[in-house]
């Protein structure tokens, strides 16, 4: 026996919970299937200022503020220059979004999932999707097994894959592939007693370059600090010690990070993950689409993961709602959705691919605001990619300066480029 619904959503992370909430609010029968029970741990704790309007639209902004620590800037620290540079969000082209939040994802994701249920979505936790039956390019049936071993089958009019890094549909369609332009791995944990910034800067995210990649330090409410190293896969493959010791050995390679952790203690298991950068060749079908990490993930350096999940969810909700009301408009609406998602991903990707190059480090550590270029970069860091603002022209000027600067230091920049290509191929 199968049940029918208007929309079935795979995954109860930020993307899945948000699109379920928006569509349930529009009075569609929405079923959300989440394999785990919330709250559960997840990485990706740093939000972007332009995510806050999405949270406000979802009706959860006040709740998120209660659990979050305000983040007013992103800081980049370079052992190669012996200094750091701060990018305050209040100095973006649009000055009206001066902060974001650092959040514990277990709490943040739980708020979003509860919001979906409160708006009328039928939420099933502990229910793992096992199969999707396709008829050509249409999703016909979805099978899932609950935590008691009972099988359930749904026949949705529309299917949303928001399964995150599980990439459910992309795996089954055979459309998931390694990113051919980028490759990275990560190792991370939570610490108590780490040195924090003072005053308004307490919640700032700090990025530190080192020889094998870069570190993040994300302060969370209370005395918790999320610390992780995103590094070239060859470095993680070189590990010959237990993962916890390997994290401490990696921290020792970056004195500024080690200094801030000298009085800290590890209070969580250490996690290492590979395959950090991937994409799906296919984003949509006749009655399904992929949202957030289910489609692609590049690198967490600009904290874009949750932002893309929220944008994709709200934009996707408008797309699906329009298709359910006007089925003949499906192709046009899906093309528009795909174009906007790919455009935003492409803009972020250009910076991410080059963030460890000598020229990019120089430009970030010694920023100039001629032609308001620094304001444009801050707007990028704030997530201002999907509105009608002059960000694109400022980023184009930045790219031109980057390429010109690379020409004046061809040896080091070519060496960095060659090393990156070798690591991607490894």
C-alpha cells in the first residue's frame, strides 16, 4: 500500500526543513523523511548575513538569535605575512546586514525541523529513504524504512532531494562526480577554553592559512570553539597516527591557531572526512529537484553551505509551488531555478579555487577599496549573490586585479596552480 502526497522531501537539514516549511505554509501536503533523530551533531556552524532575511521569512529568526553568537566580521590570518585582515560586514555595499550568527548546528537544525512540523509538514524522523522508483525522468514512488523496520511507500507529485552529503538521488542516478577543479579534506573537533576575541569581535570567524590548506576557528555561544583544518587530500592520506593526535599535530603547523588553543581542551570526538568537493551533473528532472549539498558542495572557507541550502529551499519552494499550480510551466520554472543556483555556485567557486594562492592571500591581507572593490568582496562574504545589486561589477574588477597580480609573480603562482592540479588528480 502506498500513500500519496503533494511533495516528498528527503532530508531534515536546513534545506529540507526550510522547503518543507514553505510549501506546507502554502497548504500543500508535504511529507519530510529524516533518517536521524534531532537534535544531532552537524558541522557548518557559521551563517552569513544574507541568510538572516531567509530565516526571518521562515519565522525562526528570533529563535536562532537566542541560540547564536553574533558574527560581525570574517578575519583572515596569514603566517606568510605575519598579520591578519578583518572584513566587517557593515562595510559591504549594502550596509543593512551588519552581522550573522555562529550556531551549534544541532540546535539550529532542530529549530528548522520543528518549524516545518509547526507549519503543517508531516515529519517522519528515524525514517531512511531506501529507493526512488523512476519512470523516465519522473519520480513515481519513494520507499523508506522506519526505525522499527517497517517499510513505507509514497507517491508524491513532486520530489525534493535535500539529503545533504548523502546525495541520495545523485548517487542513484550516477550523476555525482568529483569536482574537477577542486579537492579537499577536513579534520575537526570542538574545544573549550580557547582564546576568544573580545568585545564585538568575539563572534568573528577566523581563517588561518598554513602550508597544507587552511584552518577555521568558529566561536560558539558559551565557551565552545569549533576548530577544523581543510587541507589537500594528500596531507590527510599521510596520517599514520590516531585521528585525534593527527589534529593536534596539524594544529602545531600553524602557530597562531596553536597559540589560541594553548589553554584549551578537546571536548568532542575528532572527525576526519574526505570527498569534500563534489557536484551532480543533474540538478532537476520533470518532477524533482536537488537542493543544497544534495546537489553540490565546494569548500567551507566562505561558509556558503547553509546559505546555499536556505536560498535553494526558498527559491525551490516558489518553483515547486508554481509547478503544482501550473504543471505546464514546470520546465520554465525549473530552468530558472537551476540557472540561479549554478550562477551563485560559480561566483563562490572562483574565489574558493584560488583562496590559497599567493596572489589571493596578498589581496586579502592587504585589501584596497579603490572602485569599492573591498566592499564587493565583503558583499560576497556576506552571501549577497542573489539580489539585484552591483556586486558582480566589483567582483569582476577584483578578478582583473588578481590576474594582473599573478602575472607579476608568475613563478610562485604557477607553482601553486600546478600543486593544486596535482592534488586534485591524486
